[in-house]
């Protein structure tokens, strides 16, 4: 968005990175930008841990016999893969790194409303991480990331408690981040920055924050109850003691289905920024894209029962959850069509962030459409808990959320570090990722319909060909993740210095130097226009 | 089937309808995927940046288009929902003449018992062409009974009964999986379903050592536990008459009415004080922890064998 | 805007945080922050209430029987204590708004005192339950036809009142901090709202108890038994 500044920005030599040095200046920082980098380091570590377990899983599944690992080991591997990737990577990835860095800057604020709480939420995240890592080292946990009772509460004799405590603690970090964003977006917008002048990235984070503060406490209490049941042998979920194991599933999915939207909505916000910037056009249908984020957040709370179509819940409940799930298709379709329409008559430049954005749109489309199968009562009876589900949610989480995260990381990398990354390598890795991803996860749709159940350590021989394809794809995918890790780290030192606005983007964050000074804005900016104004020519009517 | 099948075998009456629905969904998905990919591809080529300073004319949006692409997917979604729900409901209730089998899940095996009393582990023999209803429970954690070739799956939940049914259409040997993660040997909790010609099935039944039927075993247990001293066969004793109780509507002391299904009988045996029939006192001892899941199923089979009819139990 | 900032910063160099333009914005943000936090808390207790509702509907007799073993007198006393503490808290906020330091310290101390009374009574209640073997777990003993269900009722009793007591402990800690700050004259008629924000939290914890008391203590006393 174009802004009227009371004075041109002064190029300062000091920025948030070089203002102070030493480990203490980082660990005690209250600067949202430094906290974002603390998160970046932490989630990259947890992503690597989660990735390591993914490698183990794919290696085991190359052969039908469970010959590489003991079943116990395999069960722990897929549990740790899920726990690490979902709770410690996907949920915080975009909000805690890009959101933390950008939300204040995009609305013209000097920091988030509560900088100390922001730092606190990073520490809470780390404490949660330490507990979970302890659980991993002390023998691991084998309940699956879903912790279904009564297996988790009574039968599993692995480190359920330590993991549960870790995830419980981690939840507060997520709640506090959401709280901080909501207050910041409500109260700290620059003069003139009305709600409908907000960048879509902000709308997406607002919707995400609402889910975080409303959903996370419910899963927290469910985990507390599992912990109490395990510790004191009291019967809340164990039917032997009069409890109801299905109630846990209700409480769990009441959070964990909206949690899917915690993972995907921020990435959708990123995509709106990328598509507009690299086609130099206003977003097509701003209001619809903004409101569809809110609609997804609201609907997300009403569909949890579609995880339980075969759990024995009433067929009528299943019917209601099925139709509500189908309604989510509408805001999702609105987003995809509007992004595509934004490209129409644009000036499209194929730079790395846009490649990720286009990859996102394509993969999210497939992920979303395969959701139609799983929301369908008759088909889901067959597909529930098979590899079709695994394929579907990886298309959303990896093809969607991670593509968006990487696209955003590349887009704002010059702003974050003040350096440019090597464009050629970056484009190559985006391509490798796209190919590797599809090869890994597309065969899983077929495997699922053929009937291969998920979480199987050994499987019948007729499923081998597709599993080998998937494992081969995973090795390509791994290369696609390692390349950016190398060149991004390399560029921090050797990359070409980045100008304030390397992409010619609108948006307040591009009006200040790269990297930004600690207080972001010398003077509070005044916003006079809508976002994404690349041209002052009169808008065309279609 | 080719060497590279895309579908599991269709071996039940519902497989065909589920597969048709599946292909409809595949067609919709392919259509929209191709549409989006093609649009992106065409736009990306056609509107590529030709000059570095090129600024396209802005387009605000279009209410007509927005409505078009909200309503169209909306209609498609509702239509697919309706289609799926119809298929699901058409197949949700088992036919009245279904033969009943009993399944007990246990880490990590499936224990199956035929009404005639035959027991199987990780194997299920059924005759082709006859509807089969499974009454299922588990001794420990949640499992899920899954036969891909029949397109059926149902979770098996401790402390309650779930049911599913199917009617095999094709003789053969099909996979049986546990689909809900249940612990260490989850991936070995699988077996085979053998669909046989009715004659072969009869031979198979008679070829096995004859054991007493489930109802007979239940009757023996009924007597051993001394149930008949209160639940007398002829006239109401200290407990209600059980003949014909299954499937009937029972009036409780609280005035509530419940249908006496498997879950009700189970609860009344394990925790008799939970739902007291109107006119009776809380005398029956609890059998919680004293009966195995299989014994419970035998007792229920016995009570069922006493007849099922519609009636209102009004007490003594 | 920036002019305003400068003035505000001069007036209250200690209390205005750098990310805010002026004190009003800071106050708005803090207040909204607390409301959002309370929303989270509602969802947190809401999960417990939902689970409670499910089981109470499933086992009405057991829950009523368990409820009869709770001490209505002590529970009622605690309800009165908490309602009184909400009053003193409201008076403390009033004193802060008027800039009356003495009154503020007095009312905050009264609130703290009542909070401590609540916790002490709670400790006595828990101790009675321990003596009567009503603590859930292997030692639980309940004489009557609904022992298993009463056991579950006590699981919920301890989970819900325990969570509530934990919030009370946090509240007591906050009050102690605020009393110390108030004594040193940190709060003025312009900078009164931290007390108000803390008051929101205190009232919320009180309201939770207002729901807990009838749900746990009174269900056994409906006259049908």
C-alpha cells in the first residue's frame, strides 16, 4: 500500500541485527524481529527432527516386511514425526516466524502490543520442546499424535506423560501469540489503516489467532484429563472405570481440526501477498478473500465430527458434520479462484516466491478436492484411517502450509536478513520440491483406496510398488528441503546486500530499510489507500 | 484386474455404489484440478512480464464472478453430500434376516464367533450372498474392523457394542485389517475373510468340531451364575422376565423409555443399578469385571434366543 | 501523533511502553488483552464443563450421591467469601481511579485476605475428603450403589475445583504484587487501569466458582432424595 510519510525514510546504519551483540542481547530481547529469528532457529531444528523420523518411516516402508525396525520403534517414529511436525513446526511456522516479524511492520507499529509476553511465548515453546525431546530420548512415545484413549491413558507404557506435558505447555505459547496478534491488530494499526485497508496477510493472521485462543485451551484440558487418568488411574476416558473413550475424540478434534486451519490460513495470507506482488496487481476480490479467512475459521469449529464417521457416533451426527464439512469447500474455492484471477492480465514475474505460490495453489487445490472424498459419508467409511487420509493431509500441510511458509520465507528473506539469496538455486529447489512432493504423496491416494491402513509397520506385498514410489519421492523431497537450508544460511553472510524493496512490492514493511531498524518506523506512517496499489490507473471493471 | 489395480476387488453389494461415487468425485476433482492448472499455466505464459517497468491496469474484482464461483462449488458440494448420504443411509441398517456373528478385538487379534458356536481367530468364513451382521466389541483399546473389498469399516470400542453388516457377492479370500492404531503389533492385527459357496460353508461348519451354539453356552452360563433364580422363565420373579425382552421398549423406574438392544443388555448385566426397570428394586449384583467379553456376548445371544417381539414391560 | 507521543512520554516516562503512542492506547491494549485471555480461560473451563455435563447426564444418580458427600456449609461459606472479595476488588478499582492510595492498599489487602480465607477453607475441605477416602484413585472408598459413578464425580470435583484453586493462587500472587506496587505509589488516577485489568481476572475467577458451586455442591439437594 502506498503511504504518505511525513519525511522520507532515513537510511540508518544500525538495524535490529547489529544494534547489540552477544547471546544475552538475543535471549533477553523484546524486539519482535529478533524473537521471530529465535523462533526460526527453533522451528528449523524441530523440522529437522521431524524430518529425520519421516526418513525412518519411508525407509521402513520400502519393503512390505517390517524388517528395518522393530514395530515399537516404528510406532514411536511416526508418533514423533507427527508430534514434531504438527505441534512444533506447522502450528508455529508461519505465525511465529513470519507473523511475528511482519504483523507489527505491516500495520505500522513499533512492536507487538506485549513484547514481554512475546518473548515469554518463545520460552514456553522451548520448555514444551525440552519436555518432548526428553520424552523422545527417554524412550519415545507410541500413541500417535492423536493420543486416542484408552490406549494413551491406560495401555501404552511409553513416555506419554512427558509428551503430554510438553504439548500442554506448548499450547500456552500458541495462545499467547494469538492473543498478542489480536490485540496488536485491534489497537495498534497506523492512522488511516482501516480494517479493509489491511494486507490479507494480516486478515489471515487475525483469523488464525482467533482459532488459537479458542481452540487450544480445549485440547489443553483434554490432555490434562488424559494425564490425570494416567497418573491417578481415575476413569474419565477408560470404559473399565465408567469413562467414555469417544469423548476424548470429541475434545481432541474440537481443537485439532481447527488446528489444521491454524496451519493453512497463515500460508494463505502469504500467498495473497506473493500473487499480488509478482503480478503487480491488486488482489481480485479483496473483500471475498479477507472474509473467506474468517469464514474458514468459523466453519473450522463446526466440523470436528468428520474425523469420527466410523467411531460409532450417531448416523445423524455424521450427516450434520458431513454437510458442514462440505461448506468449507466454498471459502476455499473462493480463495483459489481469486488468486488465479489475480494473475489474469497481470505482469507476471517468475521469481522464486511466485513459484512457491503457484505450487501452493495447485497442491492446495488437490488437497482440498481430496477432502471432498473424506467429507463424504459413504466413501469415508472405506477411506477413513487409510493412506488416502495421509495423502490428503500432506497435500494440505506440506503442499499447502510448507509451500506457503517457504514462499514467504524467500519473499521476506531480504527484509529479514538484508541479503539476497541466489535466485537460480532457489528456483531449482522450488521445482525439486514440487516434483518430489507429488511423487511422494500422490501414490498414497491410490494406496488408500486400495485399502492400505495408515500406521502400518508391515503391509501386504501388493502395496509395495506404490510404497517404493512414495519413498523415492521422499528422497527427492529431502533434497528439496536441504538445498534451501544451505543457500539461505550461505546468503546470510555472502548474499548480495538487499535494497529496501527488492521486489517493488507495496506494503509498509517495504518502506523501511532492509534489515529494519529496531523500532521499525522513525515516524508512525499514515495510510491513505487500500493495499496492493501498484498502479493509480482507474480500475478496470470485468 | 490388471497388474496395477486402482481399486480393491468389489466383493460386496455396496462396493459397486461406493466405487461409482468415488469415480464421480474423481471426475469432479480432475476437472477442477485441470481447470486451475490450465488457467495458471495460460495466465503465467500469456501475461508474463515483458518489460521491467510494466504496470498492468488494476482489476478490482467482480461480484458476478465471485457469486458464480462461490455458488457453483457450493451446489456441487451439496449435491455430492446428498449423493454420499443417500448411499450411506441406504446401506446403514442391516436386513432383518442377516446372520449374526460376534467379534471381539484384543491386542492384537480378532476373535470371531459364529452363532453355531464355531470360533475363529483372524479369520472369518462367510457364505456368499447372505447378509452378515457383526456385533463387535473389544477387550482393551479401540480397534477398527476393516474389509477393503467390501468397502466397510467400523471402529470397535471398549465398553460398548458397535455393529456393521455386509453381503458378500463374490467367492474369494479378502483382506481383513485393523484400521485404528492399537499399539505395538497394530500392523499384524490382520487376517482373511473367506467368502464361500453356501454348500462349502455348510461343509466348513460341519467339518469343525461341533461346539455348543452361542445361545446354548449362554444358557449354561445363565444357570451357572444363578440368574434364573430371579429372572424366572414363567412368571415375574424378583427380576423381570427375559423372554422377548430383546428389541422391546422398556420403561424404567425414572419413567424413561429405552429400547433393549445389545448395549442395554450389556449395561444391565454389568451395572444393573444404572437403569432399573419400573417396578423392580435394586437387588441384582454387579457383574462388572466378572465376565469376559465373550461370555457377555453368549449371555446376550441366549437372551436374544428367548424371542424378540415388540411389547411394553410394565413390571409385575 | 508523534507530538502526542512525546508529551505522553515526558509525563510518564516510567509507565509508557515504547511500542505504544500514548497511555490511552496502552490501556486499551492491556484491557483487550485481558478480555481475550479470559476468552481463552472460558474455553479452558468450558472443556471441563462439557466433559462434566456428558457424565452427569450419563450417571445422574451417581453424581447426586457423590454431591451429597460434599460439605455444603464450607462450600456456601466460600461462595460468600468470594462474592465479598469481588466487592472489595471493585472498591479497590474505584479507589485506584480516584487516586486514593491508602484506600487502594486497604481494599486490595482485604481482597487478598478473603482470597486466602477461601484457599484455607478449600484446604480443610480437601483434607476432609482425604480422611473420608474420597480422593480418586486406588484408595477411593464409597459406600453405596453408585460407587464407580461417584468416583467419577469426585474426579471432576477435584479437577474443577483444583483448576479453580490454581487460578486463585495465581490471583493471590498477583494481588501481593499489586499491593506492594500500590504502597510505593505506582498507581495514580491516570495510571489506574492495571488494577482494573487485574480486577477483571479476579472477577472472572469468582464467576467460575459461582458456576462450580451449584454444579458440584447442590445437585444432590434437589429434594428428590
